């Protein structure tokens, strides 16, 4: 475990040095890498731990972005980030109780439907307000955003690490293995699931608020893009969600792939994502980190 | 108010309802027998629509004929998916641990791949063609010939499949599998064969629905998803695995959408569909018409 901590701290220091030595292009790539690390780590607190697979996590990201778009110029940056996280938490708390009663594949399609519903509701609200996209002037510089995002990615990783080793995390894992049995032996399943849902929403909300300031404009269809939810799930599956290193591996692989393909051949990128998801679900369900870790352990025997 | 009560809206609701009923029927059969939620179902509608479009533009073939080709292509696709992906999952093994969630991820991946391959091949531009565009009048209601044809074919297929399920041995086997999987195997039903047949049948009906849709609407590589959602709403409303309930629910959703949009505006169409979808899952996942609980 000390090894993991050392590797994580080393990576964070390395990342912190990027804006000092590299140009804007690499800082931009680093920003999207950190964004996906933060999103995927947060997603794992709910979906990796409890087995309630959310395919609508973009809803928190989008809400955070919307909060930032509304509040930009009214309250300072730090306030916006905090407020975006809070809004995402409130949304999760509000929909969590009814949504988390729905299980298995129904929860998956429900979360997807909720995110799409939120997207169309925001589009209609913006229509009422007479705005079809918002432009935000004088946003923070790329380096500032990068360092805040680094903080969020580190926080998300730390939260996942701590949750996994806590009693709370053990309860969540019990829910994943057998919810009825967990409830029978006294795990307060409803409370734990709700808490995990809320916890997994905060950081995506904050990330969304940063990314809207990065792109300097807000458009509902872009912020609530289901491709983001889909990417999060794929990164977690490919990287492996039973280990804090999984999302790092998954996010790194996909950001690389997307830099190579997204600008020139977005369809090809999506096809590759689909193929990788199928391959990993069928052949490597434990993910890259699970595979590498196990290989090393069995090699040592 | 007059507009709401007019036969024109009723005709539109019936056509939409028939297409939803047909699309959902295939999804319902696949879910009922295999317990797999096919989120790529709408993409088969898209494939069927493109088969009909190209057959009409390149070969001047009527969609009412090319729909057979569409059905065959979709059935073959179902066969390929079964042997390529799902047999491994259904048989057990490492990936089968969380079968339903895993199968859902696989179908999502298939959906993304199919959509993007289509976008790459056919470009994202919406396309359409004119076929049976003549207007027929019934009293003060005007309906185009293609809508009448789409409605008629969808109805014939729905009732044909219902009769097949009721009277044919294979249809009875499908129903047995829907009711009690394990018991069906015990009384000597070849579960795997029935599953393959159902998957092909389900895919084929979706593709036929797509060929019918292509006569009345513009088509695009990303047209499938709304159909997937609509089909889910329909089968959840009608009760999972309940074929008759699904057909009734198809018309219900067709009416809800048509009248809902007529009463408000088309900007609310997506909110309406997704809202109903979310509401049903949250409030009454066992369905309005069926009594079957979806607890796994």
C-alpha cells in the first residue's frame, strides 16, 4: 500500500510540473486526462463499489457546467466550483432515494434516461430564457484550471482510496455482492447507497464547472453529452475498478486514443471505444490493473 | 379543442402507435426469453431504414419488398451477435458474473459501433425518399398512402406474431421460456435453439419497423436511440415479457406522444418521452398492465 501511495504522489508531482515545462497543447491534453481521472474515480465510489452501474454520470458534470454558466461574473471562481459541487450533491440526494430502489440493468437505463431528460429540460429552460448558448468572457487561464483540476483528480483518487479501506466501503462492497444478505446482517444499505451516490456526484459537478470555463461557452447538448458517461464507464471497465490505479490506466489510454483520433475521425474513435469495451467485458472483466496486478502476483509465486 | 378531437391527430397517433408496438414487440421477445436488455434495438430500426432507403434509391425497389431483405440482414446480424458475444456470456464463465449489467454494456458498445459505422459509411446527413405519397381522404381525414401501408403491415405482423406464439409449437416454446426458463428446459425444450430463433425474430421485426419508418420520416445514423427509448417505455408499460400488453402500450405511447406534442409544442417531445420513461421506472417498474415484477 505504501508503494501505491508513493506512485500516486510521484504522479501528482510530475503532473504539477507539466505547465512549467510544456506548451499549451500538452497542458490541454493533461487537463482532459485529469478530468477523466477525476470523473472515473468518482464514478467508482458508486458504481464500482456497489455494482449500481450509472450510465448517466454526465448529468452531474452538466449541472456543474450550467451552474458555472449562470454564476460566472456574479461570484468568484472558488465559489463557483464549490457551489457546482454542492448543486450536484443536492441533485444526487434528490433523485437518489427513488432511483436507487431500481436495480441491475434497470438502474443503468434509468440513469441514462435521467441524464437525457435533464439535458432536454435545460435546453427548454434556455429556450424560455431566450439563450441558445452562453459565452463567458475573462475566464481563468489554462494553468489555473489545470492546477484546480489536478486538485480535483487527487481528491477523487484519495476519496476512492479512503472509502475502499473504510467500514463504509466494506458496506458498499457487501451491497455489490449480495444486497439482501447485507441488509440481513445489518448493513444500512439505503443510507450507504445514498451517501455513495452523493459522494460520487460532487467532484463531477466541480469538474463540469471548470470545463465550461475552459471552453468559454455553454451549450446544453455539449455539456450533457452522453458520450462522456459512456467514456467514464469504458475507462473504468478497461482500467479496472477494483484498484485505485485502474482509472489512471483507463483514462491515460483513452485520452491518448482520443488525441490521436477524435479531431480527425470522431466516428473511428467511438468505434474503437465500443470495440475495447466489448473486448474487456468479455475477456478481461477484471480490467488492466486487475490483469497486471494478478500477473505480477502469480509471477512472484 | 377542435384540433385535438380531429380525426387527423387520431390517424397520426394510430400510425405512430402501430410502429411503436411493432418495434417494442421484438425487444419484448428478446428480453422475455434471454433476459437481455437490448439497448441497440433502435439501431436495428436504423439498419432496416437504410436497407429500404438504398433498395429504393439504387434498385427502385419498394420498401414493402425490401423489408424482407432488411429482416434477413437483421436476423443474420442477431445470429452473429449471439455466436460472437452472447453465447459466451449466457454459458457462464468469468464475464457472466454480472450477466445483466454486462450484457447491457455489450449492447451499448454494439449500439455505438453500429451508429458510428453507419455515420462513417452513409454520412450523418438525414435522408429520405418519396414512396406512396398520394393522399387518401376518409371523411375529413387526409392520410398518405405510405402511412396506411406502414400501419397495415405493422398490424399484420403484430397479430401474425401473436398467432404464432399462440398456435405454433415454436411459438409456444417461446412463451414457455418467457414464463419459466428452467421449467421449459425440463420439459424438453431446446432452450438454446429457441433463444436463437427469438433473437433473430426480434431483430427482424425491428428492421421491418425501420423499413416502414423510412417511408414516412427522414432517416439518419442516429435515429435509432429514440426508438430504443420508446420501445423500453412500451414494454415496461405493458409488462416485461407480456406481448399483448406491449401492443396495447404501443398505441398508448403513440397517443401520448401525438396528443402531448399537439397540446404543447414539438420542443417538448423528448422531455415527454424521457419523462414518461423515468417516471415509469421510478414509480411502477412492474408495468401498468402486467402484474409481473421485475425484481431480478
